[in-house]
C-alpha cells in the first residue's frame, strides 16, 4: 500500500474511533457494571441500549449461551438490542467486549449462582436483644451521706452510649448484676472495661455511699432492647431467618447494639396508630407465649437481624419462593405481606417506584409506595413495626420494607433481599468455623 494512503487510512480510522468513543451513546458503556450475577438455568436480560456492535470474547464457555447461541470463543452482539444470557452451570466467566473485534472496550465478570428458595415471612415478631454488657443511657451525680456531690462515672471518662462489658473482670449482662457487684465489692474501687466506637479501654472509679446506704457510681444503664417488627424470610434448608431489614440501635443513645443474647418471640398486633405527614405511626402489640421463643438472634447488621429458628414456620400464601437477585427487581406493581390485626398475615398492593441499582450491598435499594386502600385506611401507609415486611414481585422475594418517608408515609425505602441472603451466608460460614 502507498505510504501516504496508508497514513490517510490510519488517520480516518483514528478520527472515526475518537468520534465513536466520545459519542453520548458510546459513553453509556462505561456505566455498565463491572460484574453481574445470574441464576443457574435462568434467563438474564441485559439491556444497555447502546447503538453499537461488538465482538464478545470469553473462554471456557461450554455452558454459556448469548441470545440462545452457544459461544466457544467469540460472538457478535448488537448492544442496541437486549442480550439474553443463560448458563447451565455454576461458575464465573470473564467477558470482554471488543470494537471491530480488535480494540478492548469493556471487561465484565459474570457470576452464575444457585437459586435460593425460602419461605416468605410477614409474621409479626417481638424482638428482645441483650447487648454484650450494659448500655450507658445517662450520667448523673451521687450525693453522699454528708451531702457532698460526686461525679464518679463522669470523672472516670464514661460517656452516654458506652457499653460496660466487664466489672472487676466479670462479664455482665444485666443492670441487676452491675448493681450487685458494686455493692458487694469490699474496697468499693470498681474496675470497668468499656467499649466505645468499636474500641475497648479500661478505667476505674470509687463507688459513693448515698444517704440510703446504697453504693452508686453515677450511671443510668439499660440491659435490653425490645420492640415489634416483621419477619422477612425463613430458610428451611438451614433453619436461619432474616427480619427487620435494618439495624437495631438503642432508642436513647442511637448507638448500634452489639448482640450478646437475643431472641424473637411471637407477637400479636393489638392496634395500629395511623401515620400522618411528619407524624410517624406504629403497630402496637403484645408478646405471645413469651416462654416459647421462635428463635435466637445471632447478628444485628445494617440489613436486619438474623438467627436460627427453633421450629419451622409456614406462610399462608406460599410454601417456598425463589429469592431474586438485586438486578431482577424492576419498577412496577408488587405486594408486601404484613400483619395489622392479631397474627393474621395479609397481602397488600404496592408500587416499586424507583430501583436504585447496586453492584454492592447497600441498605436503600428501592423506593416503594403503598397503593392498597385497605392499608392506607388502616395505617396511613408505612408505620413502625412494618420493617422487614417481605416485598414480593413476579413470584420472587425481591426485598423488605425498611424506612418510611416522614413527609409522605405512603412511601418509603426497601432493601434488596439479595443482601439479606448474603448475611445468612456469612452466618453459616462463621458457624462452620466455630464448629470446626
């Protein structure tokens, strides 16, 4: 080829390449996720809407099909049209999109996961959680027998929100244990091991004898958090459950509660205080058969509480349903299951108004709106105690209700079920290590 013509061809090629690369359509490719997950044997639709064709390269793809075609090495794909992806075997594939079959444009990892089936919840549950120690909810003074005021806890550096884990080297779980140790100590010099913001430190103080002859150190503490929430799902294969969809924090201090001991109990809803704009509503209930707990609480995470059920549970509408990946959820009609009277689980219509696409776990995955007139009339929308109510779409568990919009109680957030299931996987791994 003539050198001048060759240079001209290269120049035109580069000019076209630059125009394509900086076009708004092409730039959409860079919003394409680096990683996608699909379920073994299930079709996954990838819709980019980019008006370009690429060659798609991969290796070891004997069990992978794109648009119904088996691919061994490469395949031409038009990203203007949706891609149908399916794999008949678990595993991971490395995909690469190339322009003109030469220029690497985008790499993507495809992970094929097994389908998980669960029993959906909707059950109203009572939650009782004891932290690893006692929580400081107040600092106060102590007046001794002579009328002098002391600040033992404050002077020792204790703050509201701290957790007292050890007293004189002994682990405590209740306020009564704390008081008993202080009053039985001979020299009244109290050594405390304190947790604050995931750090531990030691301090000591002297108990002061008040006018009633009781020794005090100037602390108000609480040893248990209790409330009503909703069960999201139960895994019949492992016996684990997920509930609430959000973390439990102390109501006074706002601090996250570290699990020491905990349990979930059957709860019956006695009344519902309807929500109004800027006025949150709530379910009010009572614990049922408190001595017969449903299960324990093993972890308290941003995605809910998780533990082991002592007995299998049933749902009145479903035996088992599959869990959807976060990418499966879509805007449109759906339903939630929750209790607003007694222990009766009911279905209510909602609309998923917005999907917040997430490649990694995050607590706010979708915006939902209550559309069922019965639930709006009864509760005004989403109320306290409804957290954890399972969101069902197209026969899949796609998420759980988590938060309400205070200025519009018919709307709120939901968390993807996929992230809650990942917490169960972590629990199983941890327990296997413990049992080794």
